[in-house]
C-alpha cells in the first residue's frame, strides 16, 4: 500500500516527503519494527523504514543517501 500517512518521526517524514516528490515509492507495511520501505521504481532496490529507530536523524541520513542515489537515474546507472 502506498503511504498516505506521515511517519511519526519528523526528520524521517521530511526525507520521505522529498523522496516521493522525486518519484520514489514509500510503501507502508507495519511489520514488527518496520514502518514501511522506500522503493526505487526504476531498479526495484528497496530500503526498510523503521518506526522507532534509536537515533531518527541517523536513519533519516541513510534514507536520504538512498534517495540521492536513486533519484532521476535511468535503469542500471545506480552507484
């Protein structure tokens, strides 16, 4: 299910908003400690999004790096 809800941690919610604006998919799961996953529609690579990470800012940085690697790049050109 594509997420319509906001993540409870503000730094993560901001990264997810930017990722959606750039064409990445945010899929909500709510399984265990996972809130969902960030998916690149071009290559299919995924990254888990945790609901209650120990340091939300660090998790947001990792999600942002994933976003930077996958935004607007054609298939097969991800680093």
